[in-house]
C-alpha cells in the first residue's frame, strides 16, 4: 500500500490509520527510523521483542516456514532452561 503524505514544518509525518492498526502503533509507541538501500524505514520498536515480531508478521508473509511457531518453541525452551536453573541449588 503506497500513500502520499507530507512532512510537517516540525518534521512530523502522519502514518495512515490502516498501517497504525496493522502494526499496533499508538501514540507513544517507540519506532526505529533507519535507512536501507536508499530508502527510509520505520520499524516498530516495542519494549517486548515478541510484540515487534508479531507487528512484522505482514512483512514476513512471503516466508513459508512457521516462524511464529519456531519463536514460540524457542521461548518455551528458554523458560524451561530458566526454571531448571532456579530449581538447582
């Protein structure tokens, strides 16, 4: 989806409501501004990396692998390792 918008005199840019909803961008949501291949990028940067992962789900739609399932399994293994460390004296 390409939308034309303008940058305000204060350097502000309006992100269309469709994109704000899709990527769960609300007032105060941190985002990362960067540059890649001559283009400016805006990436959601929430405190929880899983939220960022979910926000980028649409961007990764071309990936056939079950990336979300892999992520959930890795987080489960990580919790198990942490639980084992807590239980051991």
